[in-house]
DNA sequence: TTCGCCCTAGAACGATCACTCTAATAGAAG
DNA sequence: CTTCTATTAGAGTGATCGTTCTAGGGCGAA
C-alpha cells in the first residue's frame, strides 16, 4: 500500500519532535511506522536525509495551513497572533510538552552540517515569514515594518517552544504571546492611523 | 594538567554549537580537546551526560556575564537590548553562522529524552529571564510585565538564532532586534509615565 | 631513592548506527 | 492462467557509538 510512505513520514515527524534528527534512528522510524527497512529505502532511496527533507517539507506545509486557518477565523491580525500562541500553549500542555515543531528542533542541529536539510528548513521558515508579512501588509503596514514583525513572530514562537518545553511550562508560551500580541496591536493601530 | 578539563568543556561547547548533543561524538570531543578517552572519563565519570551538563552550565554563566557587561555599558534597557541583538548578529556573521548558543541547540533535542540535561537547560534559561526581569523592574515595570518582557526577549533571541543560522542571514537577527527594542522602549516609557 | 597519587594512554567491548542486498510476495495487466 | 512491476521482508554489511579497563607516566613528599 502507498500509505506506508505516509506512515513513515508521520512516524519520523513524531520522533523528530522529541529527539531531533541525530537522536532518531532508522530502526525507531520503521518500528513507529510499522514498516520494514526494505520499504523505507524503497520510498526514500536517499536515506535519512531524503526522509528528513520530506518531513520538514510536509510539517512546514501543515503548520502553514494551520496558520491560515487560524488567521481566517480571526477578525484581526492581533487576534490571529493571540490565537496562534494560545493554541501552541494548549497543544504543548495536552501533549505533555512533546508536541513541538519538528522543524525548529531539527534546524539548529543540521544548519552547519547538512546543507540540503538546512535549505529545506530555510525554505519553510521563509514561507512562514512571507505569509505573515502578507497579512500585516493588508493591515496597511510598510513592507519593511511588516517583514520585521513577521520575522519576529516566527522567531518568538520558535524560541517560546524551546523555553516552554524545557521548563515544561506553557505559561512561557503565553507570556511570549502576550508580548507579541501587544506588539502587533501597536503596529497595526499605527499603520491604520498614520502620524 | 588541570586545564585538560577546561579544554574538554570548551571543545564540547564548540561542537554542540554546530552539531548539537546527539550529533557530537566523544571521539570528536577528545580530538578537539587534544585529550584522550582516559582523561575524559577521569574528569567526567558520568560520561557524555555529565560533560554536557557542565557545558550547559558554563556556557549559561558565560552568556549571563556577557549580558551583564552589555547592560552595564548601556544607558537604558532599550539600548541594552539593541546592543544585545546587534552583538549577536555580528557574532553570527564573523563566525560564518556557526557561533550560536549551544544551549538553545541542545535544549530541544534533550527536553523529552534526558531529564538531567533538561533541568540544566531550564536552570540556565530561568537565570537569564530572572536577570532581565530585574533590569526591567528597575525601570519601574510591574512584576508581571517585566517577567513577560524578559521571557519574550530570551525566546526571541533564541528563535532569531535559529532563523538567522538556518538562512545564513544575520539581518533576521537584526529585524528581531528592532522589534524587541521597540517593545522595550514602549514598555519602559509607559512604566516611567503611568496613565 | 621509593612511595603514592593524579592523570594519561589507547586497545578493546558489545551495542547500535545507516544502509545494502537478495528473495519473496502482491496485485494489476494481458 | 502468465507476466511484470511495485512493494515487503529481514538478514547481513562495515563503521562508529559511548564506555570500560588495564597499564604506565609524571611529579611531589618522605
């Protein structure tokens, strides 16, 4: 069946979330996906690197869609950001601080070591920043202001994941969310009402 | 000589910066420190875990001292934060995006796997946040506002390290720095001039 | 010198790593 | 049915992992 491939990607993503790239073995992947080594290398002849690149790409697209769903449900950029951080905090708590973004977990360990994975992560982050930038531009913000703010929010949510997971305390995510919400609120009112 | 121990810690910290915990082997450590396996396990009988805990503790104290030096050189909290992010951006560029914080790199890969290292990272982050909170309290901010802001800044600098290193672009660090500087400026003026 | 202790030296260990390879099986196409 | 391609199965590869262990070097104290 073709969904063996999907199970491999999903299992790898789950393992990357809690152990990162180097901490995850191919045996754990095949065990988690209930697949065999033969299947794994049939679908990913490029080995661990190709599998990881697929995980990053898939997870990146998933989070982007989640962001767009949240944005669509919100009545303002400010509310969207508030919902984003609150949702992240709840997800962390409900998963016992395991369900963090696999991309942030992998990015730092591969950035200086594996160029193909570095580029895969870079592409995902750039997509996220671009999407958030577009949202802020629609609020009337200048290109540079929107880009700065979008970059900051992506950075902040990634760092807050690290802090909250390390401390096993989702309030660190919420604290960061409050600050970012205030920042967005200030930036949008300023954009709407120019001096 | 007793500085063999220091060389081991320094070499491990350098390796953690670019490869993380699981990506770094004991052989790389002994090679980098010009030490032997015997020396390594003499000084760190607890093995890789004990060595990593020492690296986290030492690096954490080093960055805290750096923060305090920067703060002392600045005339305001706002300027201190600006200097902090600018310095981080320059360090990244000068080291070809290798010289990032080893603690952020290690934190996500060990948070769900190695409790002793998770606690070591948690302690370091808590110390950083507490120090920044104290600085903001001296500006007259309320305890909760100061703590929120301090948490946000630590999260933002960690996330910005990830983004900048992944994209090999220090401007992402500078963009985050501009937003955080604006946030601190707004918070301090509000604290100084209450409604 | 001789002792005693801190540190170094590096071979060796079993386990596990990512990966390869051959053979078997399944199911669609003819 | 036969044939063919896609997928599964899992034993086996050499390399490398973290760690252990025995032996010896270096140096101050007696």
